[in-house]
C-alpha cells in the first residue's frame, strides 16, 4: 500500500465514525438518541435551527464518505495482476509442465 492509500484509509475511518455519530444524534420528532445527549429538548441549547445544521453537516460528511470510498477503490485497484490472472498463470504453467513430460 502506498502512503496515499494509508492516508485515505485513515480519513475514511474517521469519516465513518463521524457519520455514525451524526446520524445517531439526529432527532426525529423528539425521538432517538438526539434526546439522549441533550435532555428533553436537544435543540434548545444551540437554538431552534440545530436540526437543520446537523442535517447539513451530515450531508457534507456523507458526500465525503462517498468520495473517499470511490477514491480508495480507485487507488487500491491493482492493474498489475488480479486473482484471475494469477490463477490463469498457474493453470498455464501446470499444463505446460505436464505437456513437457
């Protein structure tokens, strides 16, 4: 793995944890874990628009999640050989060795 792949993987893991946290604290009509962190009304501490702010942050983090997932898939794709190529090469070598005998 290259250093870029490692950095992307670490960022991806951080984004995953943040996304899980953001989704879990969102309140859906005063239900869910949103009340767990803020008592009876989690929106009152930060104003009435907190749900909209959390939703926008969640959307940005979800986009970052998708971009990082695609980036990791692209950077970790090996064009040198795949499992199918290795299996075909082994099969060809086995066939050629039996034909040589």
